[in-house]
């Protein structure tokens, strides 16, 4: 098993910001770029979670990577994409706080 590290916290916050920025009116190229970076981030996080302990976050990041992939685009209207962008931003925030809590305060046995 490889020793992968979590992405830096600033990158997670940047992903959240990029997803929320997509709620505004942006050029089409921004949305294409967003698909690419969100897919890369979610795929890495899914892989990271599968390496550590497969569970909820591993599978939900896999689903987010598949939904955002730039190759096989899942067509949706703008409002539906907005809902998924908010959900993905909340996923990243939830996972960051959950992981941070588990690293800072390990469960006592």
C-alpha cells in the first residue's frame, strides 16, 4: 500500500471556491476547466480513501468524479448542475472537517 498524503487544505478550499464560483455566470471554458479539476480532485480523494479504509467518502468521491468527468459528459440543465456543485462543495467541506477531526482527535480504544 502506498503512503499517499491528503491534498493541502488550501487546495480543498480552492476547490470549494471554484465550485461556488460556478454558480455565477461564467464563460463556458470555465465550466470545462471546472469539470477537469473537480474530476482530478475527486478521483484522487476516492483513491486516497480506498487506500486507507473504503467507506462512505471513498464511494461518494467516486460518484462525484464520474459525474464531473470531462470525457463522458452527463448533460443537465444549469439549475441541476448548480445543485451538484453545491453538494460537491459541501462534500469536500464535510470530508475535510471529518478527516481533520479524526486526525487531531483519534478515537480512544
